[in-house]
C-alpha cells in the first residue's frame, strides 16, 4: 500500500500533525512569556503575545493572547525583515522595536523578533510583544492622556539589533535603561520575551529535524492555504455587498466637546473582506490616534469572529483582508501625532465592523457591546513620603445576543483584561474601595437584555493623588439591535471633601486629596429585540436578582 | 486468628473499583457498576460482594479508604446545596462580576463566565463592617443587618452560608463572629468562612472557593453520613478515610468540614497509584496518561511525589485549592474523526460516548472513532474487547473509516486509520508537553505510565513523539486508583497569607506564623488519631519577585540560620527551571504553608499477582504501524500468563482483560519482578 503521498512528497495527515504542533509551540511560547513577565499589566491584563511567522513574515501560528495583538505583529516583522534582510541574519540574533510609525502599535508595546535557523538556514521567525510597564516619557506608565506629540509618550525604538549571535547589544540596553522609570522590570520583561522566542526556536528546530528542511516550508504554505480557503468559504456565505456602520468615541481628552467618529464600509465580495474608513474623523490632537497596525488588528479580530472558530488562526485567515485608511484620519495619523491611547479607538473600530455586518449575520453578532475599557490610574505619595502608582482597566456590559442576555461587566472585542482585585489595590495604595457592584438598570432593555455596567467607588485615604480617568461611552450609548434599547451611558463623578461634586467629562487628569471619593459607573450593553417581547419570567428573575428596578420592567 | 483487612474503594462515573489486602500478601480486586443516584450504595454493595468472594467479615476491616466523585458531580450537574453568600458592604456582586475576563476570545456572543449558579443576586447579601488592608477594624460588624441578611437567605431556602469579608485572611474576627452568630440563630446551618477555605488575597477567587465549599458541604456531609452509617450497620468499626485533591487522606469527619478539598479525590488516588507503579519499577519521575473514552487525564510525578498545584479547575472555573496537577484534554478512544472542507482531518473533541459508541459497537454509530481505527489497524481483537465480554464489529469499523475519512482524503482505509492515530497522538503529546512545560519539566527524562482502557494502545507512539525512552505498563491499570488509596499518607495542609520582602524578612514573625499553622495542622492530625511522633512536617513559602503576581512554592527549613539566602537561591533555581530565566532582583514572601503527613507506604510490594498459567502466545496478527508502508507481523501475548523476566520485542500486542498494549517496532519489553511491563525504546533498531 502507499500512504497516498501527494506530489509535494508528504501526506495530508502530516499537515494536520504539524498544525497541532505549531499550536502547541505557540502555546508554549505564550506560557513562557506570560508567566515569567514582571509587568502587572501582562499578568492581569494578559497584554503580551507570542507568534510564529514564516520567513516571508506571514503569521504561522499565534497563541491565544488578546486579539488586539492579532495583526499587530505583522507590520513589525515586515519592517524588521525590510531593515535586516534575512540573508544578513544569523542564529542567536534578535531584533527589537516599538516605533508605531514604522509598524508598531504604541510605545509601551515592545516587540522582540528572532529568526529561527535549522542546519544553518532560516526556517521561521519567532516574535513576542509585551506591554511594558513604563518606557519613559512625560507620565509614569507611558500612556499620558494629555500627550499631543509622540515625543512625550516615551522612548521610541526603531528596528535595532538586540542580540548579535547571542550577545546582548549593551549599548542599546544602556540606552533603554537610562530612559525608563523602572529599568529592572523592563529588562526582566525583555528577557521573558527572548525566552519565549528561544522556546519557539528550539521546538521548530526539532520539527525541521524530524520532517526535513525542504518539506517544512511546503507544509507551512499548505497550512496557510487551508486557513485561507476555509475563511474565504465562510465569507462567501455572507451575501456580497457593502455594509456600513457608524459609532463614536467620546473625545480625545484635549478637545472635550468633540466626538470622534468611526465610520466603516465593509465590502464582502466573493470571499474578500474590504474595510473602508472614509468618513471617519480627522486625526485628533490627543493620544487616541490609531496607526495602521491597530485597524489591521481590529479587522483580523472581526474576520475571526465571523468565520468558523475551528479554522487554525494564521496568515491565511487574514489574506482576504484589505483596508482603506485615509491618510491624516484617526485610523492613519501623520507623525508626530500621539497614539498611546489607541486601544479605545481599536475597540470601537472592531465594534463598528461587527455592527456593519450584523444585518447579514443576525445570529452571529449581538447588539452593540459597550466596548468600553475604562482606565483609572492613581499615583501619589503616602503621608510618610513613599510613592505609589496603581490603576486598573474596567469593562462594562456586553450586547444582548439574539437568544441570550448580554453579560454584565465583561471584556469584549479586541481586549481581554482582568480587573484589579479591591484587596490588591488596597494593599498597594492608600485607597479604600467602598463598592464594586453591578449597575442596576444599565443594560439596554429588549427581548434580550444588554449586560450591566459596574459601579465602583474609591476613597483616597492619604496625601495627594494624581488621578487619571480615561473613559468612553459617556456621551454615546451602545446601540440596541432589532428594536432593543441602548445601554446606559457611563457616568463618573468626584465627591470632594469640600462638598463639591464634579462630573468627569470622559477624560480627566486631576488631583485628589485625602477624603475625596471617585465613583465610576461603566456603560451597559445594547438590548436585542423589542422590550415588549421579553419573557415576563425573565423580567421577574431580573427584579429578584436586583438587575432591574421593578418600575422599569413594568413599563 | 482474625484477619485485618485494608480496603480501598474508588468510585468513578461508571465503575466502583475495590482493592483489599490483609498485609500477608493476600489481596483481592473487584469492579462493580457505580450507582448514579447514590454512589454510597455501590460502596456498601462491595462489602457484601467481598463477603461472598473472599469471606471478608466487616469486623475485620482495619482501614476503609474512599475516593469519591460526589463533590465534583454536585458541581458539574449543578446539584449542590442552595446557598447564600454574605459579603462586606458594597461587594455582594463579586461572585458574578469575577475578573471580567472571557475564555473564548473570538466568540462575539458571550456567555456568563462566572459560576453565578452558585448564588444568583437574590441569594447574595452584604453587611457593613470593614477591615483594612493592615487588618484594623475600620468599622464594626453590623450584627443587626447580618441577622436580617441571614434570615432572608434562610427564608429563601439557603442550606449553607458562605461568608466572605474583605481582608478576613489578615483579620478573621468578623468572619468568626458571623459564624458564632449564625450558629446561634440557625443551629445546624452549614457555614463556610473565606479565611478558612482560602486564606489568600483577591476577593473573587476567595469568594468562589468559599461558595463552592458551601455548595458541596451539605452534599458531602449527607453522603459521608450515609456511608458511615451504612458501614457501622454492617459491623465495620474502622473509621472512614477519604482522599483529598492534593493526594493525602483525611478522616471522613474532617472531610465533611473541608468539602472543597475533595474535587479531585478520585484522580488524586489515581496519581498516587501511579507513584506506586513507579516505585515498584524503580522509576521516580513519571508522566501518567489515563485515556478513557471521551477524555484523557495527564499527571506528573517527580521524585516519587505527585506534583501539586495551588489552584485547579472545576468545570471551567479556576479554584484556588491545592490539588494534584491532573489535566484533562478532550481526546480519547471514542473521539470522533472528521474531515473538514479544506481537507483537514480533525479528531475530537466530539466523542461517540458509550451510546451509540464507536461504529464497531454496532449500536448505530455512523462516524469513525479512534477505536474504529484501532480495529482497522489490527491493534484490537474484535473478539477480545473488555476481556471478550463484548464483541466488536470490524466490518462496521472499516466501513466508517472508509466512508468518512479515507474516501474524502483519497487515502487507503489503513492510511486513513493511521492518520487518525497520528493526529490524536500529536494532540495528546502536545497536551502532555503543555503540562510538563508548565511545571518546568523536560518530558524526555520521565517514564510514561499509560492507564485506562485505551492508554496502552497509544503509549509507544506518545513516547516516541515526546522523546521518552521508557514506558511502564502496570499489571492492573484498571484498579490503580483504588490501590493508590491504600498507599497514600494521611495529610493536612494549612496555609496563611504572609507578605514581606525577603530582604527584610522578620524571621521571628515568620516562625510565629508557622507555629500557629502547626498548631492548627496538629489539631487536625490529632483528630485523625495519629501519634505526634509519627507526623512528618514540612514547611513551604510562596515566593515571587517583587512586582510579579504569580508565586512559586519553595520548600523551606525555618530553623536554618541562612534561611533568607537559601530561600532566595532555591527560588531563583525554581524560576530558572520553570521559566527558563531568573534575574537577581528583589523577591518577597506572599504565603506560608505547613504540611503534616503520616503513614503511607508509597508501595504495595505485597500486592503481586501470580502468573495465571496457560498459553503465553496467541496467533500472531498483521498490524499497520506508523512509518511503514506494509503491515508487519506482531506477536500477540496474553498478559496474565507472562512470568517475571519474560522478554520480547515489538511489534507485539499484549492483551489483558482491561486493556490492550501496542508495542511498535523499535521497542522491547520485559516483565519485572512486580509484574509491570517495562518497555524500552531502541531507536537505532528502526
């Protein structure tokens, strides 16, 4: 018998075997990266990703990190390969960059890229990207809400060699250490990134040893082709056409009265997926500009969300994507526009693409989620002079599905950050949390109800605190679908010990004093279907469990 | 002379396994169907059967040890007690909010991610009373509102109350007072306190651990009560002992108070069973893979001890209670193979289960499974499945593989069947690698122990995939967990939060905390009626770099004068082992733990089955193996008849009533003195 060898010299089963191995390798890299990183944002926010690429710079396998990183390493690897052609690389080299205008995302996201060699020839590329705790600039944490130029946001690293045949580029390391606030943490996280790449290199080396140098590139090509075919096949099930949607973010933190418009026209045509952002706002003064890698990440997420989750995630899934990003707009800013807060924009872009496709995929896409990731940061001095910095990222409600209520306080679309436990925050900083509860009546009413937002109340116990609040959905609610109501908008207030009450206009940097309290209420998700069609039993359960007030349900 | 029997009974979903021994080399094993509605019935039925089979008299039982799935099933089937949760004012929704994290990132329509079923909003109340991060009482406990909260919960049907106050792990006074009051107001109502169940910071994780404890406590209590009563009625005087998730035993009376520690009772017994096999074969570092019909359980044993993690999973929920590091993956003998439209072969996670079962069962299963592939390849004897009690239909197996896999892929039936095995083996090997890498272990240095009905069929392929050179197939893989019960020590572990930088560690405070923990653990051991002189105590510290939030458990000797240096160096080594790097930056202690352990043989040397006699060899079979284009002739051996020292080389098939072992070419085997089948690879012979 023959094992049905194909023309390429291997059987189709080997392709599946390699696919599982690649998933395992990417997972092992990711595990190394997450567990050994130092930045709290990596561990609580899972803000780090590991990937394998082909030598042509196409994604081969990616571990389950957060979707915002899905596409973002593609332009980085592309840039590194352009500056340092493959032929000039040698084993034990590694490269580093974070420059958003050359393919990066924002400055805290530093990428490490390492070629993988077998028998003296390059066979693949390993890459790891980590959100570093601080990369210098005008504010601790390197995400200044009031930045108006990228120069204020931190150290900009163009494509540079980090390791040369295994030796650290000490000049570069010294420069990085000199420019960041907590050099040991940055270096610890960079080491974790190198370790993750090394894991990938070792395992891919073993794979090549077993399967042969010539076979491996062909196998990779087939894997990508299979994912592309299955993705296009899924896209062909969507009726050809152009689908439009518009949503808004609150403001750029500088010009507080100006909403940011995200408009998309998604064209599905014979398995192609084109997103045109014409009609979106001009680039903004504040740091909410989104470099092209961000829109690509949003599109990569959307295409995975509307196709079969079983399809192995690799560059094949992304080949149908094309983007039109008008220059000088919020989705393709011109240097030196600040970009550090672009996550809010990417989340809205992802939500808009899904919103555009909802009419043709009503069973797959829920009503709008609040898509809010509120960032609050507290930095100050205790009474005894010790410094502290703490903060967290807080979600709101998800949109109601066609058959299920939205989920309360849950991360959606391109991010997946954990909140900070109240106990963890109180142990780190002189802050007391008085409340952390579901926000009654905040879910958009409907046949299926939107998810609820969160109410959280902080009290400053000591000294003077610099407080940063970066919200969304304060001025523009998450819309319902098919007659469902919008979710409640976010509201945040400061209660001063003086008795003064201040409403936070979505974005704010201010000083708090001992005794001042901040209450944040995040937004709810949109409802799905007319509220009149809601099952009365479900409404009664909601009342019993305190999710809605009695009077709201009886309306 | 009266005999003295030790009995281990492990209840699984399908079978209840029993092993008993009298200490003089006489032992007996038994398998009987589990009673789904009341598992204690099958445990008690086993006593009756033992009376019939070996004239065992309950009065002669000196130890009765039990592994149970009752806690796990209560959670998985949502059949626990109705509970109420009482929290600090403002935090009643913690259980539902969770960490705002979703498990499935690309699914746009999200399902609830937290175990809200434990206590929906109506069953959660908050009361005023506040403790600060440094343990001071900032606001006294509002006993009036506690009363109305608990009364309302009881009126709404609560059978148990979980009390979770912020920072109770630093100052438990409010939680202790709450229990005192609740017991006064509602005598007999079960109460779980968060600082006792999980004395560690992060309120969500502590809340669900406490809520799970309350949820299963009444169920476990009723179950163990029925069992103890039943045993007493039959004249058994030995106290009941139960296996805990971390691999040690505890008295039934204590288990009822620490119900949350029973979730991995059965799997933990299996891992201890794996330790016994390793010890008898001289292999202290082991990976066990228990392959059943729908899933496979992977566990690691290092230096003869099961690896324990400080948190595990119950269903999809992370539970912060120490348990053996057993990991389940959705691949098994019944996993269904399918070809998708891009021509990719997928195996699992869907499974044919037992109804309709694989196509070869002839019960209407249409899709090809791993089991069907094993028939096509000649590994399984259709007439000798489950010891010949159940005939398989090879034509149906072949037809299913041909129709659903071979034809769509343009392969021969045999190549398709080999493909199913290759894909499954790759998935399982990656699963094993994932588990070992997480523990910083290189699987190549470990021996593989295949367990379960299907383990033996995949062992050599998995070992090859992982670079493992030795496999140990136990003589009685089917009752290994029950045997593990007999070999396990009695063990109690007590933990406390303790946060200090290593550099400025207050040794006196640390030793004081450890002696408090020792006093609690000693009280538990005393309740087990164990002599203090028999107790072995070990101390552990949870350490992390300052700034990190995951800690590593490091064994410590609190009396060492150079404790701080030693702990730091050991931590760096462990970090290097697990994460591949360690930088000499400051570290801190975040928790302390004492483990009191007594007894446990670690081996069961007296449990040897004599060879059955009879024919060693059966008619050889032609089988298909990976990497060969033509079938090879395999000798077929009867496991029960093999005598110690018997040796052979692959290709071979070893048949026994409860499993079949495939030995591919390139492996040789020998039966060791304990009756284990020890397989070694000879890659050069390939």
